[in-house]
């Protein structure tokens, strides 16, 4: 947002337009992150599977059901299970990136508008 405001100093963004610019920047940030995660899935699937399995196996010490953890570990051993897990993580990341950046863009544009009125 600051870069946008610097390139167009006379344009005062509305919070809705700021949310749009923020969502677009969040979308680009998500795409960059998603490309990295998919590259790891394609080229280093075994390392990714091991890291996720190690992380999931630690849940038994935190009070989670050991049978469910074992089912999850069995699912992660298959290529479809790992892809499902990565797809779920990417979906959650997409929502967080876009919604978070949109809220940040709307907040920043409202703050700049308020500051310029003084």
C-alpha cells in the first residue's frame, strides 16, 4: 500500500479499494509460497512426508487420540494422502494470505485517509 501511495500521491484510496489492492498483493504472496510448497512436494516428497509424519506423531504427547494419529500417519504414507494434506494446507494459507492482506489494505487506506484530512 505504501508503494502504491508513493507512486500515486494525489490519489486517496477508499478502504474498499485498499482492501482490493491488499487482496491482490496477498494473492501474489500466496502464489509465490504455493509454488515453493508444490516444488517441495514434487521434488522432495519423501522429505516432506517425513517432516509431516514427525510433526503429526508429536500430537500423541499432547493428548490426541493415538488411533486417529495412526490413521493419519497411514494416510500420509500414500501419495494421495500427502497431496490431500498439502492441498488442505494450501487452501488454509490462501484464505489467511488474502483475507489478512485485504484487512491490512483496508486498514492502511483508512488510516492514510484520516491522516490526510488533518
